[in-house]
C-alpha cells in the first residue's frame, strides 16, 4: 500500500513524465481535487481509473476514508487540477494522515509553476521563500508584507489576476522600489514574463492582458536583511498614523497589540 504524489501538467500536456503515466496506469484509484479536470487528463492519456474526489470543504472527512482504503492494501495516486499536489492545493492533510497510519508516501518530481517562474525571472534564485497566495484584505496583506519586508530572500507568490494590481500597489508601498517579475500562463500558449521594479509596476502592466495563473517574484531586501532604523514620533497620534499607513492597523487594533505586549513583558512573566 502506498500513496503516490503525482504532479500533472500546468498547461502543456507534454510536460507529464513517463513515470507519472506509469503510476496513474498502475494504481487502484486516483485521488483528485476536481474529477472533471482529472478525467480530461486521463482520457488524453487513454487511462481508465476510479476517481475519488478530495477537495477542501470536506478534506478532513475524505482523508479518513481514503486512508482506510489505502490501509486495506490499495495503492493510490494523489493529483491536483494542475501542478504538484499540496502546493497551494489540497493534499497536505491527506499526506499527514497517511504518514500517521504507516502508509508509504512516494513523491514524484514534476510540473509546478513557481520554480520555472523563479529561475526565469532574472532575480536571485539561490535563497527564496515561497509564500503561496497572500491575504486578500488590505490590512492583512500589508501586515503579511511587513513581516517579510526586511528579509534578504527572494519572495515568490501566487496571485489571482483580479487581485494582482492591489497586491503590487501594496508591495510597492510596504517593500519599496525593488525588482519584481511577473510570470503569467507558465508553459501555456500565451506564456510571458514581465520584468520591472515595484516603483513602476503600473507602467509595466499598462500594455499587458492579465489572465490565467500568475506567479510574482520579488527581490529580497537589500543590506542582508538588516532592520530599518526606527522612525521618530513627536506624538502618540504620529505613531498611530504610521501604523495605519504602513500596516493598515487602526488605533484600537494597535492599542490591543501594545497592551498584549506590555502584559507579556511584565515582571514575573516567563519568556
């Protein structure tokens, strides 16, 4: 009994590996994020196989059922709609449950969007952080960016075309004017990489049609990740205004954070 993690093409069907085809042909059943996408791929490959759906709203419940099927002695392949399972897609919970049950987990190398985008971006690929999809709300997004703003590592993210401009605007404000690259439709017919700086993101996107899946690559902080010097504030209102502008935090939210920190630092508290 084994759970095979099988990457599938992110666009170009020619990217599937021979080993992936062999595993999909051999296993007892296939675990799919969306059976409709997987059925199209299987039909293209000429493979007929039982498909078990595994999607986020019922991920925990389905993981238990699938692990029971694996424990009964059947091999299965975990796939997602495209790319490598568990990378910003369902699968991580099932893998953990399988490991806990003593089931062998066998990962196959194969397609994923962020690695091609990173190595073709022209931005240092030697040390990077993959951050998945960023938060959607303005305040959470700014705090998310602020947490990584001083790190020297290249930042790699996925983003929706509908939220891309909002993300780049926030990144320019919080991270400053640093290099970025935008990879769209990786491996597909209209694949393109746009390279510019965050200070000029609007001009870089002016002539672009932004559709499909987007990978954003942003250069790390200059200076080896040294913390920026703390700004000086003349009044408490200046402090509130700074946090509102920089992190999207309102006065009441900042007060709660400061009170919590004060309580943690009080004498007698463990560290």
